[in-house]
């Protein structure tokens, strides 16, 4: 950060322009990432492939995003924040339009792989732009609006493509998303103020690699990365194959009707906020375990035959997932020994890796055992997440004493949780803690 900073101030014209621009960036990113999710049964039917293969256009995109995220921030240090974000939103829009000319599954998978890599140029970079350019008092509101754009993009991208697929071929539905995203990308470039406090730094992979490897030796963070993998894996698997189940007998819903399950995200956003508000009162570990319990309760409801029970189960599961993700992602910020942006990138890496692996692996369970098989796989993931959360709670609680107590330097807790002694209230993360960053992938 330069010595003489020139922040964007709350209420200024630049503040409004930056907020709207980054809302648009988040919207474009996650609408083009997740627009294929409700279309997976259509892909499997048209190309004559298994549900597992049909899930690949989504899974390879999140897989590529996962692997590219840890270096995207460093690349933006060399190229500039605005340049990288602008290129990412324009390219993903054009790639969505390229879908119109694809006639077989292999080129589609290759295109989605490239699209995932391109999309990594937005999430971490947008957070870096905000942290550099916004005055501290305006940062929280700006971050919240950006996250709202992510959530709106993820939800409406899924719902809009599903609704359009009742009237257009699926390629046309993706094409509409591409046109909308292209227009919004041009608006983003016109609105986003140039960086004032950005300092260009050459790309140096050596220090980045050493820092990432150091974070992977941190026991507390490893538990949180495992939670990201298992929780997101279960979450995406549930939504991927709920569409197959609800389109098939005995429910036989239309694409438009199935799309309404994604409104559950609104309940999830409320759950995230509500569960987060309870952290200071009850502690992270208790709220995390409660959220995982809610996920399991919702999963069991989906096994019941009535449609109302299935829908209620999806809503309950979503509330639990958002609560668990909110707590775990915020916890990353208090455990990371200084390198918070890189810790956030690693959390997102495991988050999307779980989405990719389980999101496709669930197709084999669906083909072999139907919904009971999918539910069994998700139960394995949420069960593993619960065991990890219990281990994390034990690691956190054993030497630390009461919630909010200062941890003496040199104690076992200080070595297990570097940086914990620096804060007297582990229940409250800083404004730039990755709790904000890592809500992006919802």
C-alpha cells in the first residue's frame, strides 16, 4: 500500500460506481459459472451419456477455478486489478456465447475448463481491489454488496437458464446468459474507477509456493480446508442430482418448476447471517456443529417420498450448509498466520475441489442406487465434516480456556493457532477476514 493513500470515500460518485461495478462482476462470474447446473439432465439426455459424465461441464469449470485461484491474486499484482477482472468477465461472456456452436460433449467440456480458469480472475482480485481502494469505514458495506452480487448471480444464473430451457434449446438458454453477461461486462469496464493505491509487483512464484506450503502445514487450517471440501462436495452433489430426481417420475416436474429449488439460496443467506450472529454468544465450534447437524437433518428429509418433504429437506440442508460455510470461512481469517489472502485462496481451492470431485462422483451413485445412493454419499461427507469439526473444536478449546481469552505465547494453542494470541476475541474476525472472501462460491 502506498504511503499516501487516496481512498474512495463513502457516498462519493466513485464509491457508487465501484460498488455497482463490483456487484456486476460478481453477478457475471457466478451466473456464468453455475448456469449449467440445472441443465445437467438435458446434457445427459442429448449426448447419450451417464449422469456422471453429464455433470462434467459444471465440475470441470469449478475444478479449473479451484486450481487457478491460488495464483490469480499474484497475477493481478503484476497485471493490475482492473485489467485482470475486465478480461475475465469479458472472456467468460464470450465463452458462454461460443456454446451456441458446440455439437458434442468433449468440446463443451474443454470450453468449460477454460471458462473456469478465466473466472479465477475475479473473486480474490475483487477483494484485493476493495481492500486497497475503499476507505476503512466504507469497506464493510462495499464487501457486502459485492457478495450480494455473487449470490444473485449464482441464483439467477441457475433459475434463468432452467426457465429458458422450457422454451429454448439449452444452448439458447446459455446464449441468453452470455449476451446479458457481455452487456454487463461492458458496463463494468465503464463504471469501475481506476486503481489509485495499487502497487505493481512482478510475478514471483517462489515466495508464493513457499507461503502456500507453509499454510498447508498448519493443523487448524487443514481442518478448515477439509470442512470446505466435504461441505461443498455434499452441497453441490445434492443440487446436481436433485434436478435428475425431480424431473423423473413420480414427480415429473418441468425445468421451470425444478428451477424453483434454487430459491432455497435465499433461505441459506438468511441462515448464514443468523448463524453468524450467534458465534460470539455460543462460540464457533458449537455453531459449526449445529450447522452440520442441520445439514444432516435436511438430508434425511430428502429421502422421504413426499415432494413437500424433499423440498423442505433441500431448504433445511441449504440453511445448514450456509451456516457451516460462513463460520468455517470466517475462522480461516483468525487462524492464518499473516498470509490471509493466500489462506483464503487455499480454502476456496478445497471448496471448489470438493464441488468438482463429489459433484461428478455422485453421478455414479445416482446411476447405481438412485437418490438413496446419492444421499448415502452426502451422508459420508457430512459425517466426515462432523468428525473434522469435533477435532477442530478439541484443538481450539483444550488449551485456550473460555471463549475470548487471550492465549499465552508459547502455549500449545499458540503453536496450533499462530496469531491467536494477537486477538482477545477469536469470535470476531477482522473486516477483511476471509469470511467475506470465501462466501463468493455460494
